[in-house]
């Protein structure tokens, strides 16, 4: 039946498209694992929250407290009213998307199993590094990362070639480190192991050095640029996870110079704060040379399919927004220059969230809107992980590549 087919596509691709709807359900672990040949992102390390049975009880107690607080407080100011208006407009859509999920019994049964690991986990020997701190010390330019091909690689092909045991040392900060092979690589950095997926590269630096990432040749620019900036949001919890920056710093991101001559689809994660939405529409996109096209929504659910929080809770919405726009290329001959594809507004993707503020991989969902005549060149800015076929930039792009997040295939 059609349902069975959708499920089997989901089990392979991690993406479930609801029929006749603008909604998809995503299992980030399955999507990420398409990048790996020898390792697997371990589901239990990805889904560290929203599976524990007592989680729901704890959360709803917190929500009740917040709601009481919100009810008691002053009436909404002008900006909050505008944000409320935006929310009112998208709410029916989000409810409809959520109903799609609740109506898909076969998929709901699978949700509970997404966290189950059936693979060997990797022994952990070292404490997690803070790349943000390491990158800021004076010795940073001296640190090297050593890349080596997975040793099984030769074995699986029935021979061990000398080349496969080759090791390469490269500066870890401020240089482009690439795995151009079609297999995962292991990398050693200060006594810890990192997994580098096939066809991926990263550039680890502070925003001040992002210019090192600008391609020398225009045709080496990027067709898809996903950006998840460290917006300030006042939450103490977040400040402990990573440093944030005031909005004006993002005006200097060289988006146009990173874009391919044929142009780029730009996907920017934003919070629900009205001040930020206005900044993006009126200042940031114009400064980057990006034309606004559409907004998509990420709806967050728990393993039982219920929302992680109430839709109407003003400061803790169970969804986030992805603002999409086109950055036109310099190649006026390109077919994409004159007629960029239109992007439908208000698509919804649903997933169970990973670690704090880790975003689901969205490349596949955006593929059809990417302006490119060849395989798309994809870039993630402020990344904390690597993906096959992508370049990742940020001050800690290896964060989730630590071998502790992986098991052997
Ligand atoms: N999209 C990521 C994910 O799903 O895991 C989360 C990105 S998080 C919102 C923002 C990232 O920007 C953090 O890794 C943070 O360390 C990094 N960052 C903060 N200040 C930076 C700076 N000055 N230069 C480069 N990266 C910075």
C-alpha cells in the first residue's frame, strides 16, 4: 500500500512526506547517517532528551508555572502584539501539520523506537574539548589535526593498500580541512577522536577570520548557504552552551562573496522574537543582498508525538522559523539569474529535537529550490557538525563529530 511505501522510504531516507500536505516528518539520525560509510550517529546520543518517561511530567510542571507567570504579567507591548499576530497566522497551519502526524499511526509506532541503538559503541577515553576556548589561545595556529583513512577501508575491498594507512597533519584552526574520499575518515586531535564523513570539509575559525573561507574562484562558491547564528536571547542556559553575538556582527557575514555565480539559496534560522524578525527583513537580508522568499517552520515533538510545549506559550513556542531567500549570482547568463524558482511559503517539518538548539538537517527538504545546474555545493555557517557533500564553518564545527556520538556500523 501507499502507506507502507512511505514508511519504507522513511526507514531509508529519514524523511516521511504526508500525503496532500505541506508537512514532512524527519528523523535527523537517519538523515545524518546517509553521510557515513563505516560509522553511525548513535540515536541515544542524538536524542538525549524528550524520550524519558518522566520528562513530560517535569516539563508540564514547568509550563504550568510559566503559564501562571504569563497570565499574571502586564498586557503585551506593541512588539509582543506583532509577534502574537504572526503566531496567530501560522498557528492553524502548525495545528494541521501536527494533526497529520497524529493521524499517521504507523509512523507514531516507529517514533518510540527511534532512540534504540543496536550497534557497538566506541570507547571514550578523553573529556570533550572546548574548541571555542582552544581556538582563542595564542597557540591556536600551532594545533594540528591528523587525518587517517578508516582502516577497514582496505580490508573491506579485500586488500590493504599503503595509501589507506596514510596520515595527514593539517592545521586545525584557520585552514580548510577536507575529506575528499568516498569513505569516512578518523581524525586525531589532542588525544581525542573525531569522525569526518565522506566528501565533507570544515573551516574552524572565529567570525573575524571567516574571509579565509571565501572561494578564490567564483564558480567554487556555494549554491545553498544554511546559517544558524548565535543570536543573543537572554537565556542563561544557552550562554553556557556557546558564546552569542549582538545582531550587528552578522551584518558583516560575506554572504554574497560566498555565493556561487549562479546564485545561492540562503536559509536562516531565526527565533520568534519580533525585534529579530524585523532586523532580518529590514537590515540583514538587504545588507547581504538576499531577497526574501518564504518562511518554513520546524515543529518539535516528543517521542509520543505530542508537542514539546504548548503552542500558545508566548516565550517558549514549540517551533522555530527558517527564513529563506535568494542571493543572486554574478552570472547573468545563468538560467537561475532571471527566473529563480518560487518557494512555497509555510512548509512545516516535524522532528524530535536533539541536544540543546541542535537543528535538524534540512538540505534534503530544500534541494528542489537550490539554484544550481550541477550537484549543489552546500555550506553551513556557525555549524557544530559535518555533513557529506557540505562545508561546515564555525568556531566548533567538530563539536558533534566527537567519536562519543558515534557507534560502528
Ligand atoms: N546549527 C548548530 C547546530 O545545529 O548544532 C547550532 C549553531 S549555534 C546556534 C551557534 C554556533 O555559533 C555555536 O557553535 C557558537 O559557538 C558559534 N559561534 C559563536 N560565536 C562565534 C564567533 N565569534 N565565530 C564563530 N562562531 C561562533
